[in-house]
């Protein structure tokens, strides 16, 4: 495909609108709850779900939709950046940390674990730092270490089987009621 064909194809394809027009305010961020299911750009928001409108810096009275995607455990934006780290997600996280998480921690007298919103990369780096331990891959494990590993694995398998049986029993009860 040559250059002119791709330009023609791109022009012919309908452009998806990634923003919402809000004329009555100039707030940087607006917290909202969806009354109906809707989609803006690549963000699908379900009825009753909390989402945020983040003001566009380039387009006057236009707001991007940012919501928490529970399937991917990350914020998703209606702009082209989607879940990649960018200003709309940073603004939303700062708002959530300062207006929702911090006041809730003060009310429940808990110490807030994060005072500054972290980026996805910082959270992953912190997780890796806590999980890394020095392992000498060249040494052979002792019999006692092998027994400890086998014992821990059997305990994990028993716990998983017990949880599986409990869930199966709940499903059986629900099926018999229906």
C-alpha cells in the first residue's frame, strides 16, 4: 500500500470522538458516576461505575474520560494514550490520592502508605525490590531444603483444593436453589 492510499483510507474511516463537551465549568477534574453504560473513545464505562472527566489542555470545554479498569487493575483514558502513563492518568491519581484515599485514611485513623501517587513503573520497581533475594544458582539444595519445598508445595495444593471445594459447594447450592 502506498502513501496516498493510506492517507485516503485514514480520511475515509470515521474518527472516534475521545472527549466530552462540558460548557458549564472550567474545573481541571470532575468526579462522576455513570447513570447508563457508555463508550467514549476506547473507554467503556458501565452503569454505576465511578469515572473522572479530565480537562483537555488543547481543546476548550472538552474533557477526557478516565476510569479504573478493574480487569487490568489500571486507570484507562479515552485519549489515544489509553493506559500508558500520561498527564490525564497522573492528574486522576493525584486527585484520588488527595481527595479520596487520604481523607478515608484519616477518618479510619490509618497511616497512608503513599502520600505521592506513584507511576506504574515505580510501583513495579518497588515490587521487584521487595521480591528479589540473593539466590546462588550454582549450589545444590540440601535434602532438608528439598523437604521444606515439597512440604510448602503440598500445603499450597491442599489450600487450593479446599478453596476449590468450597467454591464448588457454593455453586452447587446456588444451582439447586435456582
